């Protein structure tokens, strides 16, 4: 990833208010704010095949958050997902979480 100045910004806040982890369940439990930033490849089958983005990975993240979270979370999607992805994430979170 090349983003001018990014390394300096990350280094200045890492471990203070920016954390990275491979322990997904623990990170969900501890986080107040969760970014969903996953690959959204082009759909290969079904309606929109070859043109539309596949948001399955976003929905899978939302399911995991709903499964693990024991308190309210702010969930943010990356800006390059298709319009209405937030609605899909919201539906998944609402249907699977008591919060």
C-alpha cells in the first residue's frame, strides 16, 4: 500500500487508539468501532454477473460481529463498496444481534 504519510500516522497512534489483531473474536469484544474493509470481487454468477460487486464478504463480517459482540458497536464499511451495502450490513446485524 502506498499512501504518502500513512506510515508516520500509523506509527504515531498504533497501540494508543489504533490496534491490529489476528484474534478476531477478542478484537470484536474490545472494540468500540469496527471497520469492515474486505475484498468485494465482481460477481461471477447470478444477477449482475460480470458487472456487480459481490458483497458476501461484507455480510460475513457483519454476521461475525453480530455473533461475537456483547455490546453496541459502531460498524463502518469502506468507501469503495457498492451503494446500499450499508443496508445489507444493517439487516444482517439487526437480524442476528440483540443490540
